[in-house]
């Protein structure tokens, strides 16, 4: 599955007949199956219980299992005869046993028993499966998908996630039928927003955000993240002979608030108190951090490449801890409104367009500056972390 | 999908293991994905409403959209970032806009606005998608699937369709899970009829039509159509040691009428008044015209290659206009009987056999003269229309 | 379908991304699509009635048809135009007719009539399809899947099946989503039993059978079958730092009986009276014969390779004829217990593990001696039968 199937997942009754003739990402060095040597979220923690569980990540098939709060990730194939460990069970504490002959592996991938050969067997100590560092944080299972020594979790993921004393998080996830690079592109380009999300509940009672901005890429200088600064722009336009955008609607009467507001970013608490350089930050290995000016809420959208044609998206909502009553309010607000309005409706609008993309030749323009910047940034910085 | 999948569409739980080792059509020059540079019906007109719609034709993915009675067909892939235009909307009159950033194309495939870049954008006038001539006639959407200047619709399609003052039409359609060439073969060979359609309602109360005819190909001399003349033949036979065909049935007592009748074609109104040279005419780019002797009704079966393994068949029933009461009678008769008896049951019998064909080596015989003539005719005349 | 699809049939929503890099069977000469030149069961006899029926075997597509108790098997593709004979009908006695033009073939694959060409046609005597020897025995349809002269059925299949005066049989079947070689492996290796089948109803109230046996391969000297002798072994073990196997359960209090018993095989009626050399015999072209010491019951598990990724398994239960009352008892016992306990539950446990295997590199050990012996045996003896 390291070949791109155009239109995979669209559920078309009839295949498209279209081949991805060229891969515009390849020129920038963006691999089809995702960037290795990073921590990734892979699964909601509550989905891993007493039984081993298969997950796909970066085109590989892994098995997860847990011992209380400790979680482990191994290659899913038993080296003995090739059976899937994920169909086995956690026979002994902190191990997974192959369903076929009970070869039993600990979290380091070491065979600690070959049950059907008895305790005298010579297999333990010889057999081994590849293991991956894994941890459970923020209600998610995270795996270091790489081959060398993993960096500390706290050094590799944003503070918003790692620093649980300052922020708490609520996460949702969805699988997208597209290559990860098409989804990451979507985040570096402010210009689809007013068009794709024009009718999103979050923007319903306010003008659409500006478009036709003049963009410049802001390298945050940390080797991990960059942003795109937009200046100028317009909120509506008349297209001669065609009509106006956005179409006038009865509900567009309010002043901008929330996402719709544009002020001087350098005057915001987000910048002044927290040093957030740009309202959105695209970050390796494939995420976007969306800041609010007041810096009391951040949204992290973090993708996990599943295979060449599928990507899992985690929406990690980060709320600043501001006392018990505020936390209750934030959780109720998420449950009743934000989870629906953003993680379901707003993200669903992106899902529709990115899943519709047929990878091939492109015609980029001045409003694609952010996307070009991102692709270059990845080509330059991937695998060379400086957290 | 320009590779033939044997048995595709048969819904077998288990794949067949059989490969199409040889393609007997290739020797005659019949392309897998259909003949280009012809008008084809692609969709019932009522299925195209205010939203753009995807269709597959000749292995290509197109988007249709309409402005009142004007219909347009473009390549479905936006040149900007590759999103499918068919998932966009008709934002402005007589245009389709890409769902991602609102690049807007008119029916000629010219970009007339890049909405997210505002009215000053340099993209319009530069970006372009391939467009196809399209028209709405006889309740169907037609596209000229070719690359050069399209001939006038009236010059390319049979008069039965183009001349709406003399004929009115009622159309039905079905998708076949077979390559188009297998379906076209089916029309040039009278000899499957008595066998495949022996129990069709149309032939129920009459003898089966003759078989074992002596065939000769009749080139109509117009570069577009040919027919097959059958002479002699038998209506039943005793096969020594086996039994008789057709098996005697209680309902075979009536004299032939309708399709069962065989007279001297040159005495019929169809020939004398309308110059119809043969009762069935196989015609480029892939259709058969079945005439009745009285010339008051014709059936056109017109195929649209979807991809290598799927073909859409339009049954276009052409009725001579003979006054209001006769039209009402014809429409009621179609609704109550003919639509069911022919377009559903009779065509369904063909569907079953052509979908069962595994393309590969053949052993043609004297009764396949029509089929050989058709394949040769296509090889000689395709792309060189003389309407 | 002569390519292995790893994980095919597992019903995963997302493909695995794993390729079968190496095929450990190839080194031994075990072909992907099964061993030719043997009789195989292909279908329950009651499933073949008055209509022709398609079956897949060894990667080929065949049509079966019957005339009373006589059954016939032909290649499923009509040589005329490639239609599937299985969609035709048995128009005349002991023949199948193609659905397209009525080319009619007898059980030898000879065309005996080309119905649409009448009785004078030159086709009969010229057209031919490949035919396979076929017979109906023990409630199953059997085909000799080979190219030369078939050996007599009685000489090729075990006496337990061929000798109907001594044994009667009851058969069940299931399709496995795995390559046949993975299933055959499963039978030569005693060591998965205690692990995979520990909770099988057959073993519920008794200790698990011994594991960690010392194995030796017993060539039965007939060129058709071999067995594996196991000596020593243990019934339970404590794994330091992990725990014990099997886990103690309330129901493990009875003494071994049935499958659980281990005695001196050379003292049993099976050996002394019937010459059965080993309790289980792996036999070409892909079956296992499981004997009971009392020799009143045998189970034959016989596989039919369907294609590279699918295998049909027949469980043929062989009961010694010991009078009417005993036969009634055996049949009732099968209907009420054994069919469920073994053919459904016990075999289903094997199905789960063999379907989970990803063919690739292996790490075989001392308890895989039987499997290595079997692969070598096949490589040495396949196609060189000495029945």
C-alpha cells in the first residue's frame, strides 16, 4: 500500500481511470508514508483495554498492549511463523503472546517465553520483534515511530500537550481517505477558509474572514514549526459579470468575533505573554496549532499517516487551566457546542475537499505561498529535530 | 482502469484466477476504452440539476453542470490543486467552482474567477481545464468525446434522434459490467437471439425466430453503419441423440408477428419509404438501430464505454409522431408493457450473457460473419466519419 | 490471483501495507496454487442439482454438471466467444450448453451440438473444452485436477473414503482466507494444539494434551503419507516470572480421555489391527488423517486450494460401520455434538490463527520438526504418486 490510489475511499461504484501521473510532493522530499522519527498519537487510550490491538501507522502494522498505565507497541508479526500478535492475548503481565504457539514478548520486543516449548526453551533470548517506545498521555496512546533512541516525550511534543499542569485536553479523531500530505497542505493555506468554511457554525453570524491576503512565511526558528503571516486582504468582492462573494445572506450582520476577528497579533496576550508568533503554526511531523488571541484555548490538529491513501486526524483541544468552574464550563461547552461545531462540522468541510483531491500536476499561485513554504520547511527540517 | 479485469462485476466472492491472455479485439484495432471523436449520451437529463455531477466516459472523469437548458462538460480535476470540480457548486451562472478555493470555470473550461484571490487575480485567463461540447437533447445529456472540433449534433447522430419533429423518444439506461466491445459484438450477430431470448415476453406466443441463417454483411456506404443480411435458416431442429430445439412448449402455437415475422424486407415501408437497408444496423461509435417493417418504431441501443470493465447502455425508443392520440397510446404502451418487456427483460437476457464473457481466444464460425464484419468495419471507419 | 495478498480475507477496513517479501514454501518446491494430478473434493454433492455450477480449484475456474449420479467437470469458458458455461443450462441429457449460442458439450468436453448452427454444423467434432475426471462419492463431488490419465479413485484416496462397506462418512466444509500451504502446515505440528485449542469443548473437562514433545518424522513408506511421532513432553509448566500454563481452571479436574489420552500407540487396535502407524498422518495432496486408538472413528481434513489466498477445507468424518444402532448413535452424536464441537468450534480456532498468518520470513525451532518434515515430504513426493 505504498502506492497512491487516486480516489480511494470515495466510495465510487466505478473506479476513476485516472492515474496519479506526477507526485508534486516528491520534488520537496515529502515521503508518501509520512515522516519517521517522531512521536505520533495513534489511538484513543480507552480503546486499548485488556486485549492486544492492531494499529496501522506510517504504513506499518503494529500491535499495542497495556499493563495498567504502561502501554507497549511492537511489530505485529510473530517472527516464528508469521501470525498476527494482535489476535493473541495478554497471557502474562505486561506481555503479548502469539495466538499460534504462545511465543510471548515483553514491551521491549524480547521473547520471554515460547509457551509450547516449555520453560527450558532456547527461543527466549533469541527471538525478538521490533519494538517502539509508547506512552499514554492526554487520553491518547503515543508511539515514537522511528528507529533510533526516542527523544523524551516532553521534548518532542508541544508544551500544550506535555504540560498537563497548565493545560487540559479533549481529543477527537477521524480517518481521512487521503494521503497525509494533502491534509497537511490544507493547514498552511489560509485561503481555502472563507470558501470552504463559509457556512460553518463558528462563522455563521459574522462576516467571512478575509481572503486574498498577501502572505509571508515566518520560520519560528526552532526547526519544528513555521507560520504564515497574512496582510491586507478583503472580506468581500464583486466579480464582474459573475456576482459577489460571499453571497449576501440574512445572517451576515454581526461584527466579527472569535475566529473572524483580525487585530494586530502583536498586541494579543497570545503574542505578548506566550510568545506565539503566528495565529496558526504548522509543525513537524504533521500538525497545525491554531491559537486564539487570548491564549486560553488552542487547537492542535495532528495527523497520523496510516498508509498511502489513509490518514488519521486527531483534533486535540487544549484548554488553559483556570480553576474548576472554568474547566467545567469549557468541558460542557465542548460537549454541547465546540465538539460538534468544529471537530465534526468544520473539520468535515475540510475532509470533503481533501478527500476529493487527485494528486497530480498543480498550478500554484500567489495564495499558495504558505503551502510552498511548508513543503520546503519539511524538506529542510524533517529528521533533523531541534526541539 | 485501462486493464481488463475478467469477471469484474460478477459479484463473485472469490476472484477467478483467470487472466485475459489475448485480446481478440486488438487485432482489429478496437480500443479498450472506446472510440473517440463521437457524440455519446452520458446521462439522463433529469439527473443533472443545480449541482455539478461527475460522469465517467471513455475512461475519463468529467464534470457536468447546467445553466437552464445549456449543459457543459469539463475535465473533473481542478488544475490548481487537483480537487474534483464535481464536489463544488455552481456559484455563479453558467460556471462551476472548485470546492477548495473557488476557482471558477465556464463551459469552455476557462477560469473566469479565482474567488479566493479576489477580482484582481491573474489566474483567470491563465488557468484552463479541458472542455467538451455538450448538449441536452431527447431527455439525455450528450457529450462530444473528442479532441478536435465537434461535428454538429444533427450531423453525427441518427435522424431518429436529431429530427424531433418526426420522432419522439423514450429512453432507459443500465450499466453493464463488461467491456464495450463485448456488448457491441452482441448486436451484430443474429444467432444468439433465438437461444438467449427464447423465453422473452416479446416472443412468448410465437415461434422462435429463425437461426442458422446464411449471413452477409451489408455496408451501408455511409462510413457510419452496416447491417447483416440473413437468408435461409430454420426455426427448429432435431439434434440426433440429444433432442430438439426449441423445446416444445404449450405457448408456441401462434403465428409469428412483430419481431418474429420474416418477410421480404424490400417490400416493407421501412425499406421502400425510408430507405432502411437492413432490419438492424450496427453503427459507429457503438450502437444498433433495430427497425420495424412498418417504420413507425425504431429502437436504438447506444453504448457508452465507462471504463475497461463497465459500459452504460441507453435504450432509446423512437416513435414516429402520428398525432396526439397515437403518441398517448405509444407512451402508455411503453409504460405498461414495452419498457418492462424489452428494456428490462429482453435487455437483461443480453446483460447476463455479455457480462459472463471472459475475453480471450475465440473460435469463430460461419454464424459469426456479422461480428467479424462489424469489427472490420470499426477498424476501417472509426475516426474517419462521413456523416 | 496467483499472487499472495497478505491479510486478504481478514476484512480489515484498511490494507496492511505489508508485503510478503519472501515465500518460505518456495524453497521446498510447494506451488502457490496447490499440487496437481490428484483427486480433490470440491463441493457437497447436494449443491449440484439440475443446473451447471461454477467451482474454483487450484486457481482454475470449472463448471460442474450432472446427469443423475454421473457428474462432469469442464473448463468453464466456452471456446466460441468466451461465455461462462456455468451460466448456461443442461439443455440436453448429460451435457452443458453455453448460455450465449448454445454450444453444447458432453462430459468429455466434446462439442456435440452448436444449437444456433443447426444439426448440420461443422462445429461439433472440432470444438472442445478441457475436461476433468469427476465422480460423486461419500456425498461429495470429486475432481481429478490433473492433465494426464487419472488413477482410479480407489487407488488415490484413503480407504476410509473409498471403502464404503467398512466406513460411512459425514462431511462439512468451510472456506479459509489463507493460502493452502499455511493450512497444511497447521496439521503437521502438534504444538499449537494445547495453545490454540485449550478451551475447545472436546478438551474442556480434561487436562490439555502434552506439549514440548520431542518429535520425529515417520515416513509411512508409501509415497503418500507421513506422520510425526511425539515423545516426552509436559502437560503444564511454570514460566519463571510470568506464570503457569495452562492457567488453572475450575473445569480441569478430569482424567484425560478421547484426544487427551496418551498411551503406547503400538498397543492400540488402530496400530495392531489396522496398521495405522501414527495417530495423525499428513498426506498428499493436502490432508490430515486423525485416528482414534480404537480405530472406530477417523477424521480426514482435506483441503482444496481455491486460489492463492483462499482454501476450502472439508472435514470428512469416517465412522466404522458397526451395525444399524451404532450408526444411528454416531449420526445423532455428530448432529448434536461432534459437528458443533469439532467441525465448527475446534476447526474455527485453527481458522482464526491460520488466517492471521502473514507469509514471510520464519524462525523455526525444534517443535517445528513436523512442519519441516512435511514440506520436505511434499517436495520429494508430490506428482510421483505410488498409491
